[in-house]
């Protein structure tokens, strides 16, 4: 049986004209640590698909984790990690707002809850 996936979605609204810079820093600064915590970057999308010089963009990163165990392992590694908090503080001048949500495919939900 395939392992169900948990998706972690970071949604970041960048300050005007800062989206390209944020994406570069996210991929080079945040992503390596996320991978070390067991996360796999499925996709990164910039909306709208234009590098605005004077408007905001929304950057959406979708990460994949293997099952509930993968989510818990990532959570317990990331929450106490001061480097993660410092990284987000360090990009504060690029970000207007950010959210993180988690989800799963409907067919996986019951298996994810059976731990």
C-alpha cells in the first residue's frame, strides 16, 4: 500500500518588487533545511506569473511529507529549531504576510488518522 501524503503549503505575499528576491532566498536558504526535515518540494508557484517591480506577488510552495509520521517528524524538528525562526525573521523585509496550511487527499485522510 502506498504511503499517504501530507501536504504543507506555504503562502507568502511579498512586498512590492521583492518576489524574485524572496524566491531565490527561499530556495537557497529555507529549502535545504526543509529537505533535511524530510520535506520534498513538489512545486513553487508565483502568482501572477509576472515579476512586478512595484506590486506584490503571492508565492506558494507545496511540500510533501510521507504520512503522519513524516509530518510529526518534521514538526518536532522544526518547531524548536531557532534557525527556522531566525530565517523567517531575516526575510521580514521581503514579506507582507505568510500562512502555512496542511492537507491531504480525501482518500488518504482515514489512513492518516489511523496511527
